[in-house]
């Protein structure tokens, strides 16, 4: 009997939050203030998510572009 593929997204999301909280605690223990550590981690995370989403959607090249037809041409 094989194992069924389950939805592991909640588990990954929980571990991601735990990892980010640990990074914040390490930064605070190193001497950085709490709000500054929180802002830094949120900024880096948002930048990483934005870069990941942009990398998943390739840019539309000129060859793939849909031509615009005006009323005069139609």
C-alpha cells in the first residue's frame, strides 16, 4: 500500500514562521533592537517572495506578444 500525497503546505508554513522567529531572536540576542530586527526580516522575506514570484512568471517577449489590432486594420 502506497502513501497518499497529502497537503504539506500548513506544515511548511509553520516551519517557515518558526525559522523566521528564530532569526529575529538571534538578531535581538546579537544586540539589534526588536522592531529593527522584525522590520529587517519582513523586508528580506517580502523581497525574496517577490523575486520568487517574478521568476516563476517569465516575461513576455516580443515574439510571444499578441499584436494589437486597431479598428482601421480590422
